[in-house]
C-alpha cells in the first residue's frame, strides 16, 4: 500500500525480497516444501510465515505486522528448518528451495516458551490493570503457551516514568517489549521518525530525540503506533473521567458529535466482525449514557465541503481571472489534524497550499457554542462539547490555542472510538443489542457526502459532487454519484474531470480539466509534497490528504488490531450505508441550507464563516529545542 | 615448530623478530597484486578453492565460495569490506597485521577487488584503533603514489580500485558482518536478517564480500605461491596457519603464527604456560577448556577460534572469569532480539547467584537450557555464542565452582 520505493528503515529491519515469477506455472516459479510433514507447492520467495498463514498453520508472532516491514527481532516465530543448525524466524525466511519445516517441534516450542518467559520477566505491571487487557498479543501468547508462572523472575518495580505530555499518545515504557513496531510505523508507514531504539543491550528502550517528552518532539499525533503496539505500552490520552463528570454535572449541557468512522468500527470492540455499521445503536447508547444531545459530524463535514469547495472556487477565480500569483494551487485539504501537523513540521514554508477551512470536528464545536447555544438559549460556557473521533490527533487539534473562535474552547474533549467503547462497557450496555435511533435536531440530518469523509478519497468525492454541480449546474458525470477513482486503498490516486457548459458565474472555468489527487498515510503525503516541490503538480487543482493509512477508518483511535483487510471492510460499511441515504450531496443537505440562511448569512467563506469556520497554521519546523 | 620465535608483547618495532610459515614470512610489497593482475580471475578463484582457505574471523566460511558468489553476481557495483573491528576479547592479531603488515592486508583487498570486479574497498576499523588511522592513511597514499591503488592499478587497463577507511565506534556487535554494514550505512549497528547474505545484498544493497583482516593478509601469499602450497600447513580441514593472540598467565604473551592443528598443550609449551589450569579458546564467545582436554587441537573441526587464546592458572577463580564474560555480553548485546537482550542478563544473574551461594541446581540447569535456546534462537552470532562460556565453564569446572558453594545451596 506504500507507494514509495525507498523505505527509510535500515536493512536490519527489512526482509529478504525475492523477485517473484509472474507466471506461476513456469519452471522454478514454485517449489515443493514440507510443513510438519505435509507436502506443499508454494511460490518461490514467499516467507515461511506467509506460507503457513495461507495454509492455516498457526505461527505465533509479536514483532511482525502485516502493514510493516519485517524486523525478525522478537524471535517468537522461530521454526525448525531441516539442515540448519539454528532455528529460523518464519517471518523473515524466504523459501527458495525444497525445505522441510517443523513449526512445533520440542526445540521450537521450548524456544518460544523461553522467549515468552524472558519477555514476561521484563514486563512490568499486571494484565488486569492494563488498558489492553483481553486485547493484548503478549497476553494471548502467554495463554497459548500455558505460562503459569514467572520462570525467570518478574520486575516488581516500575522503571520508567509514564510520558503523558502529549495530548494524544501516552507512552508507558514499562510495558514495552521492544518489538519496534512503533519505530517502523513511525519511520516507514508515516515517514515521521519520532521514535527510535536508543541505548544498547539490556538498556535498549524506545525513545525520542534526546529522550524528550513526546509533546516536545515532532510527533504528529496520528496514533498509528498505538494501533500497532502489541501491548499496552502505547495508548491514547483518555479524557473519559472528565466526560463522566460533566455528564453528571446538572449545570452542564453535554453535547457529543460522532464522526463517520467510529460507527463503522466500534462493533469490533463488542465482538462484531469488522465492517458492521452501528450508527443507530450508537446513538441510543450515547443517549442512555446521559449525553444531552447527539449530533452527526457528517453535518459539519457537509459544512466543510461548502467552505472548502467555495475556497477552491475562489482560488481558481483569483488564479484564472485575476491572475493573482499569490494564490496557491493545488489546494490541499485540511481535515486531518495528523496531516496538518505533518506539513507544519516538515514543510513549514508551504502552508499556503492548505485550505484554511477547519476540520469538521472544529467547525461543529464552533457552531455548537455559537449558533446552537443561541438557538437553544443556553449559555455557551455551560456547554461541554465532546467529539467521538477515530483519531488520536483530534485530541491535540481541539487543544490548539487558536481553536477558540466561539470565545470558548470550541471542542472540549476528543474521544477515541476505543474510549467510547470503554465508556459504553462501563454502563453495562450491550451495544449490538440496542435499538436504533436517530441523531438530534437541529443537526439531525447529514448527507452521504459527509459520511464518506471516513474513508480515503471521501472528502475529494464529496467535494467534487458539490463543486461540479455548483460550476455546471449538473450532477457529477459518474454512475450513481460514485466516483470510483477516489475509492480504494491505493496509496496515491489521481484523476480528472472536465468542466463543460458552466453556469454563468463560473464561466471562467469553461473547459478546465479539474485535476485532483488523493493520498493517505503521511509517507504518501511526503511523496506528494516532494512532487509538488519539483513542480510536477502545477496543473493539479485539489489534493486530499489523510494522515492515516486508509483515511479515518484506519485512524489512531480505532479498535485494535488493524490491517488492510480490516480497513477495507470498514470502508465498505461506510460506502454501503452512504449508497442508501436520501441526500448524497453536501449542498443539498437541508440543515446546511438552513444554517446559511439563518446564521452564516454572508454565505460560504463569508465574514462570519471566516471567523468561526476557518483557521490559520503554524510554521513549526523540525527544530526541537 | 622448533624454529618458532617466542615474541614478547608486540610493538611496531618487533616485526623483524617475527617468523612464521605464511604471514610472518617474507613478502615484497605489491608482488601479490602484480601476480594476480597477470592471472585470469578464474585462476585466482581456483587457487583460492585449492587452498581451502576458511574465513579467519572465527566462523570459518570458505573464502572461495564467498568470492565466487560475488564474482558471479551481476551488479554494477560490488564492494570489498575488510572487517578490522577486532572486538573479541583477547584478540589483537589484526592490530599487529595492520600496524606491521599493512601491505599484506591492502594488497589482499586489491586482489579481492580485481577478482570479484569491485572498485571500492572499505576498511571498517575498530574505534579503539583510531591511533592507527593516520599511519594507515599514509600507507594507502603511498600505495596510490606507486600505482597500487587508483585508476588502472599497476597499469592494468580498466581495473580501478581504491580503499577507504571508516571508523567504528566501539560496539562489539559491529564485528558481525551485517551489523558492520548497517553501521557503515550510517544506521544503528544491528545485525540483519540472514538471508539475505552480504554476498547478495550487502553494502548499500550491492554484493559485498566481508572478510577478516587476516583472511585478506593471506591472499597475496596464496596468489604468489598457490593453493597447494598453502595446504602444506595445517590439517586436512583447516589448512594453512593461524595467528593466535595469546594472553593471560604465560611467560610470553603475544601474537604467534602456528599451523592449524597445533594442540593446546603444544601452544602452552611454546608460550611458557605449563602450569595453566584452563584455556579460553575463541574469546568471550568461545569455550573454556580444562586441563584434561589440553590434547585437543586448535582447528575448525575441534577447538575453533578466531585467534583468541586466554590462559588461566591456578590463581584464577573460574566463576569470576565467567562473570566478567557474561557482564561483557550484557553490555555488548545490541538489544534487538529477545533471547540475547534479556537472556544474557538472566545468565549473569545466575552467575551472581552462584557467587553468593543463593542458588538451586535446578535453576542453574534451567538457565543452561535457556542458554541452549539462545544458541539456536538468537538473531545473530553474538546471541548464538554468548551462552558458550556459561555452559562450558559450568560444565568443565563444576567441581571447582560448586565445591565450596554446594553447602550453601538451597537444595
């Protein structure tokens, strides 16, 4: 899924890649091997682990993650290969000849048990006091191998201070088993490189630059490391206690908005298969928990489309009609706070390309504490806004000092999907069994365009539906409004649509080939930025970037585990639900029309919009003080 | 054997006192390269094959196989890397070779470059040997002046070769060839997954041969005098001679060139250590051999070593020796794989338990078992060999170690 050819991880963290024969029937393309006595014909160059997984032979792993390059350092997956003196790591051993493999001989099982015993001897803490209890790979392996005691002792004292400085990610190195998935996630998947192994031997630990707190380094808060941590060493900064307090405080009016991605994934926390949509049930659960109102972030996603789409048209007009050289094109989306912080750190001189529109979360917060407060006659200081997000970076975003255009903190708490699931479990509610219910008014209706924000390419698709129609007066020329070019898990996608027979207001766009690009994961974002700097994107107009692989459905606040298949299933849930919605274009959402009539009366990108719904960015750079 | 000189601690000034069948014999600067350039590449590889030369770093991989793979590889770039990260405790032969016989090492590398089709050679010099750097650089400059390095080496049209020196920073694990390459590439010195081996995917992803200093130093002699001549010394499976770094309780510590197959007893007689109680063969990761096994011979097929011979007499406490080795491994494990990172700590803790008399034999056996797992499950040679002293010392010296402690044992 990573479109880059050059990975930044050292070779020690990478597998041996054998170029595979295209024609599987050719001589040498397949090789006959034996796994536990069973004869198999397998493609040359596949690793033992891949072969075993495909043939339902279970091999335990810890440092292996299918999204990441291969390290081979936990040694849990060792197997016996006949003729070799030492055991081989199944994840890193490509089959190139007719080998005989044993995956559970006495030697192998003993080695794995020893490795587990060693890891447990250094793993401080108890399972029942861990955020990952019952969803921990170390714990389940301990069960698998019947660990019933600490063979080589157990640490009884904490050795590391928990790093809670970041709004998004909490690091508890006492629980770290040094599998380095986080390191590989940060450097390869996300091209950030905040985390690295430091010191040597027994003193090795995962650290940051000069071992500084996470808040002080160039972490983009995407939380992808959390999703890939096998233990509880990394988790999100949980605000649920404060939210419970606000719920029980009678003077507070607690409003929650739920983003599109959590509802497509939260079922996983309750044992449902990935891709089970829980929209209606989630609304009921939230109401029963005691929230005063439950709103749909899709409404503000529609609002974002109106603002961002209008901004794009304004930029196009300035560039084409006014020949204004200071206008930057292509315009980049700004909904993903991970991506925003990435560009602030890594390309601080190019912030002008970013749309000034706030993310849907922040727009909603600002609207709730102004328009909604006024309509409902509630003092905004008594309103507590909570945002359920698939995202760890949203916690940082709502704490940005500039996010207070309503006069108050626009969004008080960012809550991840996992944390909301925990809160629901605390109530004893069984989410899948709850009746369905709708969102609350006055933002009770949203368009499908807002819903698909959750998947990579969704913002682009939603924006195109609106922009094309505004410009030409006709629907986008795609079957069922589905812009397939925007969909799918390819790292970088691009396409174009020709604007013809434009309405008079936009006649300057007549004949323009609107070129757009979609990228997800900041590694791909980096590739796009490098293309931009080389001038390869000068004829592009609009680029969507999501900080996390797969877009929001693969966000750092989503249920664990994650994989490309899981992300695809979640995306499918969103697209399926969207297809059945009555309104599928942001500008046709009646509530959007209402807010522009009643409140934002000078229209999209008008004066009030600019005050409430747009923001500015900081040139952060890479300097760490 | 009778002709062997007894050398005291080596200094640059003692070269004239050294003698030995191969390395410490006479060699004219550049003559090896000259001969090699007059030969066909395959001829060189055949001589190398006939010599049955095995890598002198300790692992003993046949040098000709390594070279043949790289020579046959189809890549625009290939590299010759000389592993001069001499970090194994008790080894100091490479220091002698580099400071007294640089012509052998660099000529060997140049011949390697010619044979496999590489244009760049890199010496990965141990950080502690920084003091040698300016001397070696000036020697390389001399070679360039005389045409033994650079464009069209010694007038051989189309053969360009140069050598650069890179410094390590003191990590023991960087002597492991893949960790060495990682370090050269600028990363943290950590071993890679094998396969791929450096001969396929080495420095910067190109086919690379990594050989020990001593291996390269032998090449000019083999090229000049032939593989069959080389086999005159040593045993059938361990041909040629070996440099032994002898240290510890003996009259004449130093570097000796002896044929493979010399028994420990013979070596002890030569260095003046008749009252030795134990000999650590192969450095910290080697094995500790007691008196009753002094008839064993030093060879790949018996007591293999990269050159380190440490001699201990009756005044030494074997448990303390073991403890210092285990402390070394705890310190020097790279920390990447689980068995080595934590396993060595557990073994050291076991030694400390024995020291205090607070142990059970059951637990010690459990630790030996853990050691055997480390030997087969660790990612690289470091973790695979670090339990050796633990297992061999506790086995070979159990009377001494447990005699006084057994009373204090909990069982």
